[in-house]
């Protein structure tokens, strides 16, 4: 199940990167992204890349997505 979910999340990230210009036209330019992220399209591309990384972490069971509660316990 986590493989399918991870592939779905990574696919959403790839689609965001591929259609970044269309998303920019649809939602418009954002002042914060223009000032801090070198433009709205680059901000969407960065967000898409982060979503791809989270999807890959979901596939392989990364600690960011599924934290292990036993790491804090003292032995």
C-alpha cells in the first residue's frame, strides 16, 4: 500500500514540475515567491521536487513520513 501511495505522491510532484507554467498561469504570480524563490514558477518546481522526495521516502519507509516511536526509548 505504501508503494502505491508513494508512487501517487511522486507522480503529483512530477506533474507539478511538468505543468509549472500552466499552474502559474492558472493561479497567477505570488509576490512572496517572486521575491524569495526567484519567481513563482521556480517556487512551484521546488515544491514539486520536495513532494517527489516525500513520495520516494514513503516508498522506502523513510523516517520523515513514518516515524518510529521506539527511537526515543532509553535502553
